[in-house]
C-alpha cells in the first residue's frame, strides 16, 4: 500500500492541475486611429501595407509585422525612458520589430487638425484594464532622424484610465495638441494594471489648421529610481494619472465570468480529494483482511 502512495499522489496532482486557474491572459493592442505603424503595416490589412515604408519595414521584420498587438515589454512600471532605448521607441526595443524604427519621411500619416477634438481608437485583441498616455513630438521634429525621448514633449497631451471598449477597441476622446503643423509622431503608451506589460506604438500624423502656441513644457523632475540620462527628458508620472474630463472609468465587460469556473474547479478538486480518501480506505481494508487470514492460517 505504501508503495502505491506516490502513484496515487501523482494521479491526484494531475487531476488537481486541471482545477488550477490558468495564468491571466496578457493584454494585446495598438493605436488604430490615428493608425500606428504596427496596425498600418499589418500584412493584408489597409492600403498602408503597400507603402514603401511598410515594405522596407517588412524586409527587416518579416512575419513579425503580423503581430501588431505584441509590442509589449514586461515589468516596466513607468520606467519607460530607462527601459526603452533611444532610436528604438517604435519597436519598444524588441529586435524583431526593428523595421518600425526606420527613420523615414514616407510613413503613411493620418491628417489631423491641431487643437481639435479627436476620438482615438486603440484596437485590442485581448482586453485588460490600464491607463493610456499619449505624447507628441516637439516642434522641429524630423522624421528622417531616429526617434528619441528628447524628441517628445516631456508631458503627455492626453491621459485616460480604463476607457470603454467598443467594437474591439478602446475608445476615448481628447483634444489634440495646439500649435502643431506638419509631420509629427503621436507616441502611445498603454500601461496595463492587471498584467505586468506596457505597450508602445508610433502613429505618424500630419497636422494642419489649428491655432495657438506650441504645447511644449519644461521637463518635469524624474521620480526616484528613474533619473533621466543626459540628453533625455525626465519621465512622466508612472501611474495614478487622472482620467480625461468626460471619460469615466468603466470595468471591462465579462470580468465576473471567472466565478462559475472557480466553483467548478473547487468541485473537481473536492472530488479528487474524496477519491483519494476512498482509495486509501480501500487499501487499508484489504490489508486488514490479509492480516486476519494470516493469523487464522488461511
């Protein structure tokens, strides 16, 4: 009976393993309006896939461009400027996406009106909670130079926490930066709150119209543990940014769906434990009968 215990324990472990909840699915997404390089160059989707810039990116990144929702880096925790190298902002420093970092002036660009209100769409394949920070390049940005942190304004022009999800995308409205003209990049950071991942995307835009002065601000002081390196602007606040006025936080639909699954898992686990008890009890009974036979000389 003792020799059988390891085998019984192994069977129980396998059965109980089916009752252990799987690790949470990681969030996936990228800015779709204005179109990011990741979504714009996704193979087989949109006219932008035929652009010279997308073809050049494909020569470097190949099949990786189909993974438009995988530009994520774990455990950043707001230390974006320390974790993502200059010149690699659009690829998030991920080697297989380096084609998205190409310094070119012919990336497909979305036409926007400076200072106007715009409805942003952030396409997701797996929804999760989190906050968005959108930055824009400073005046004088040159698309033929590698994008660096110092080329971005030090503060986001829009922040939003847990926006609603509609038709496969997070949707939130906000005002575009004032005083911008010509080519620029909108840099989106999605820091998820229920996974360790942070997502990055570059959207090439062309600003027209608009009035007012540029929105460049003096660099903010870096938080402890994330001092900006020489030549870089200090990082923004990592978390806790206030939602954009008029946008209320809303929980992601379906978050309570895991409760029935947990109940089922508990029932399975209880059944496995009961089965083990019966096996042990049956083994004890058989051993007792054998001892009685030996004593009686049977």
